[in-house]
């Protein structure tokens, strides 16, 4: 089995894979959990899965440079397995030669897995509902066309709460109508339908720019809330980024 670890700004997602794609278990911990608690989380993992017997390899993708070495060191200390850290420098089928050298590992992994897994006759857009709301597009010739980055849903909502005096946290429920008649329903409508409209609008603009319809995949922590609300999104896979890291891990040893 292979342990894949995606270190994001808000959460660290772990996934245990039997092979290149089948994930048997996945969970998250807050990125800000603290070194001691993170270490015990990792130690408990290897009490269940024995290194070199159950888990034989570890791959890490990270958008938090200050945390990458810490997590890698903890994993090595507990398991004795030296993790492979992957990033945009790993050569794959996806052509990224014209894209910024600062392209995040998560965005690259999203593009790589979309290109490998979904309709070869269509361009692909991956919408990632994470700390940032990101869109990345790869065309049917496996060329990365570019990306869009906006403040994430929870990031924006938390900023609103800290900047206002009379608004409070809400239940993340889908309102029955667009016009709310209570403060909570008004906020739910804005955060659900407002962001949904932005997602649909950005997808439309990307398709207009590249001149073709696309296959759209949603991932990230809130993908299962938003994806069923729009026909613009055809696929939803919360493990999409981890699966991309698995491909990068395989390509890194070729």
C-alpha cells in the first residue's frame, strides 16, 4: 500500500491506496493542529498500518513549504520510509512549459489526474473547493491552458464574520429559495448560490476562451455540497488531488 499526503493551507489529507488509484481509507487533520498532535496522528496511523509490510511507499504534495519538511520528517521518524516529495518539476504527459514556475502542486496534480482519467476527446476543468477556490484547465492535447484562483468559500465567509458586528456562523444548508427571510437564510443563499453562480460563470468564460465545451470535475472539501447543484459539473471526487499525487509519485521514479 502507498500513503499519499496532501498538505493544504487548511487541512492535511491522508489517503491509503492499495494500488495507483483504489483508496481504502482517507481522512483529514487541520494543518494548524500543532507539531505534537500531528506527530501523534501519524504515529497512530502506523500502529494500524505496519511500515514496509502494509505501507511500502509515501508520497507528499504540499502548498505549505514551511510544513513540508516537518511532516516528511515525522513520517520518516515513525515509519522508517523516506517520503517522496513531488511538485511541478515532475515530468508527466501534461505540458506545463508556459505556466508559472510557482504553479502549486495541488493544481498540477489536479490537472495530471484529470488528463489521465477523463474524456480524452474533451478539454478538462478541475474546480477545487479548498482554502482557495481554484480552476485549472488542460486541453485534449494535454497542454495546461492556465488557472483561476479566487478566495475559497469558507475563507470568504470567515473574513465576512470577522469584519462585521452582527453576523454569526451558520449551518451549511442549501436554502429552498434564493431570497432569504432571516439573516441565516440570507447568508446561506449568498454563500451557496453566490459561489455557485461564480463557479458556473467562470466555467462558461473558460469555455468561451478556449472555444470548446469541457469535462468538469469538482474536488476539495466542499465539492460534495456544490457539485450536485449544477449541471456544469459532471464529476465529483474528493480524492482527486491525492490520485494526482499518486501519478506524480509513479512518474518521479521513471
